[in-house]
C-alpha cells in the first residue's frame, strides 16, 4: 500500500487542508494530519478510519480514556497524546467563543458556554462561573467531580474563590451523564444551600444549571432560585422581628 507521501499532492490531507480549507477534509483525513504517519500496511488516513470505526465516531473518541485508545493497533503513546490534546483544544475553542463575549445574561448562554466541555463526560462535574457586577466572566473553576451530593459540594471553596476574584455573583453548572437534565433531590438541596450561603455572604447565586444531552435545566428559569431566596429572607425577617 502506498504511503500518503506517494499520493498526488492535491490528495494529501495536509496540502489539501492548506489549499482548500479544513471543511473539505473528512474526519479520517483530519485525524491523519494529527497522526502524521500510519503503520505497516496502513496509511495515516486508513488508521484514522480505523480509529473512528473502533471508537464509534468523533464524539465517542473524545470520551475514550488514553489507556483505551492505546489498545487500538497503530496508536502509540505519542499519537494518543496528540489526539487528546487536539480534542481538548477543540473543546476550549468552542467555550472561548462565549468567553470572548465577556458577559452572560441568560441560562442559554451559560449552556452554550459549558455544553462542549460537559456533554460526553461519564461522571458528574461541578463547575462555577464567577461574574462581576456587569455579568462579565472573571474565571471558571471545576470544584468537584463525582455524584452530586450536598455534603460533597465545597461551599467554602466556592465562596472563597468568589472573594478572591472579587465576584459579585456566581453561576453553578453540573452535568448529568444519564442525558436527562431533570433535577434530583440532591440537586435541589444543593441549590437551596448555595442560595443560603450566597445570601449570607452577599454573593448572589444567579443560577444552577444542569446540562443533559442537548438540553438543560435552569433553576432560575424554573423560578426556584427566587423562591428559595424569598423563603430565606422571610425566615430572616421572622427571626429579627
């Protein structure tokens, strides 16, 4: 079998990308550019096709662990590292498109910002977006990983970071690997506790968003954040009267 270097120049993935643009290349050809070379009896493009076939496509490939990819014939540690780095960069580019706007005013914007990072994860990840008074993003932190339980959410760390960044409000986000964004009992308890802590520290919880498969649940849109806030303020008034 001929190697890519033996192909006509206009058919080589790298030259094709530079002359025609990345949109003209197949997924296998784009992978071939990252892989650079194939293995005995298999060009880099063929290896790219094999990777896509064994993993189930690009989205599934992104969710494969390095040790799983390394078991695919033709993938060395260096090639696996190149693939994982490219996938990570792609996710960051998609998120940076929202971050470049600098401001967040709706749950949909938050969802578009974090969805590329969260949608294919196999475990729950809890992120906090720190905002200033103009709703501009100051920083984003992953504060916990694993099943969301109120007792495991690091409330002290969240509000300590908010003070460090001089944030006036926060938006919390986590994913549901099941694909359904419907809130669990623990999600509701956690959100209520975050509202209480925010009220006490005067750092407002604007929203808690659950990311599912191509959809989301917003506690703010559902009116739950304001309901919790009114209830807490009512208890405070009763306690001081």
